[in-house]
C-alpha cells in the first residue's frame, strides 16, 4: 500500500471534540439488522493507539458469513471514518491498514469480504456459492460500512461527520464499486490501481500465460527482464526531456522488442524470435484489455512468469469454468470475454461509468495508478476515466469532483524507480473539506530511509514537465502541463 508520506490529515486542523462515549463493552449488546456482534473490548495502546475493538459477523444472505472489525479511538477521534479494503481475493481483515488509520485519529473498519483464504489469493470460496461471490464483489463492503457507521454513532453518541474510503488494487475496485452502487456510503474515495475489470484482467493474464508458455522457446526468463527494461529506457527515456530512468508518459513510447532479436544463438543479451513475439503480446494483449506499459518489465515475473497469474488462474478455475481441475490452456479468449462479462453482470466488474449520484451529493474521487504496474495494466485506469468523461459531459465539470493521477515509474500500489510515496487521502480531505482541488500531489522516492527525489503527480491528462533549470530530483522544478 502507499505509505502516508507528507501526512497532512485534517485531524491537526480541527480541534479535538469531546464526545459522550459509552463504555466499549456495552456495544456487545447493540442490535443491528443482519449483524451479530461477537466481541466488544477495550484495547490498550501498543502498535496502535488505545481503542474500542468491535468484531461482528454480517449475514445479508443465508449463505453469507462476513467477518468485520471496527476500531474506535478512545481519545483524539477526528470525527471521521476511514474504511480500508483488501488485495487479491481478500479473505482476511486488513489490520495493518486499520492501525494506520487509527494512528491518524480515524474510526476505521475492514472486512474479509465473506470468506477465509488459506492461501492468498484464493477463489475456491466462490465455487457453487454465488452469494459468497456477491459478498466479495460488492455486498460485504457496503454491509460493513452501514454497520461501522452505526457502531460509531452508538459509541460516540454522534455520527461521523465524514466517511472516506482509502485502498488500492482490489481495494481500488471496491472503492469504485462503492461509488457506482452505493453513492451515499462515502463522501470521498481514494481508489488506487483499481482492478475494476475483474473478468478482463483475469482472462488477459491467462491469455498472456498461454502466449508465454506456448512452447519452451516462448518463455522469457526473469534474467532477461532487465535487458528489456534497458532497451525501453534507451529508446524512450529522453522523450519527456529528462533522462532519469522513468517514463513520464509510456504511451508515447513506441518500443518494439524486435530490436533485441538474436542474430545468432540464444544468449542472455538477446531475445529469441519466440520471446520477441511473447513480449509483444505482453505489451499489447488483446483489444478487450490493455497490455502492460513500457517500463514495467522488471515486475513481469508476476504476470508473465513461470506460472499463470494466480488471481486470474483462480478466476478461471473456480468462477469462469467452475471446475478446480480446469487448465488455462483450454481457454478460448475470443469466446470467453463476452461470456464472462455476461455471467458477471457487474458482480465483480466495477465498470459503470455513471458516477452521477455520487458526484451530485458532493462526493470526491481520486484515482491513481502506477505507469509501471506489472499486475493491472495502467491504461485500464485511463480507459475507465475516459468512459466516465464520455458519460458525464464537459471535462471541466468532471474535474471538479474526479481526478486521475498516473504515477511515472511506480509499480503495483507502490515500489519502483519513480515517485511512489504520497498521501492521496490528505489531498482528498483538503478537496472535500476545504474546497482545495488537487492540481498536483507531491510524491517522493525514498532510498534507505532518505528522500532522494520528489516529483509532482499531475491530474490526467497533464504530465510533469521539467522547467529546464535546477535539480531534476526536486518537484519545484517541474510543472504540470497538457502533453
């Protein structure tokens, strides 16, 4: 997850208000629809500040068993609620993210989305259990949010003045799903690298696996990933005016791995003809889903490595085929995409471009995505943003409530050679609470606990352009401009 760099939460702006708190243990007897409270206990300060911990099981359907926890600060509550999501197929409560929210003064909650995954990721829970798939896809987060708000009101004697969602990957998908299905749940949403096209991403990863493992000659060993990455940088790094090992806009890079084709026997310094073709497919995939962007090569082990991408393979076995013994080599992508989308019908895919109800009530949405993401192709975020723009009308009106930030050189939810540490939630709070729109978000790259580069992240389609003077490691020497 993104570290909370330059933390500027508004807890420091607003004076702490005293609330008529009731004893934590009394929440054990609270009655809520489809909610069974299993624990309500005071937790002393330690890794997280002192808080009231409430655990519950939610049962919106006969086949539901959704576990959640809500943590309520004993003192210093900022009056707000921050919910956090999950990665992969979920299956566990995100305690670390909850602790981070608690340290900044929020009441917080998380859920396992209705199942336990002995191995992460894992979708075996979905086999012959459509209600559990619905819980994972959209229902668990909503039910958790409703219950958490009720617990907050019962404990403090007042409702949370604002509710925020803050998560990445599947958690980004969950955030978009909330904005689309339940526009009243949150006042602001941070959706990082959202896996919003769950079926498309899964099938695309299996199609890549077929391409990379078409035969022994097609497989690109991990030792050759740096070779590809260096060739990409040699071809495209200077396009943004700065040679810094980062592509500000990889879509301008017209790299063809053909330049690495071996002229003789296979060697660590070149790609075989079959490997060239496999690399091309990783970059382009199919028209139903974008490929990985140039600059992502160092992380290809997850998406194009020795085994199929686990999240996609589990989708194929337990959801698409409904057969644990199904083999991804059997997949016919040409016919599978439409079939998968029809069967999903918005259960896991958060692709509805109509954000009107969420935005009309004052909701603010910040979406971000690393250009070097090797798990969820970054162009998917661009495509979704464009679809919302097409549905909403004038771009300037949309920008009042929804902005996308593409992060050069960042991998999946963090990491990579680019500026990968920033506080999107702080920017969201300033926007929602003070009317200060995020015209840029300053991000940093840290090495050995030392900031060695800062760079502005710009609202799409703007990119950070070097002013021409001063250090290229200083954000002050860049300006956000239309490409």
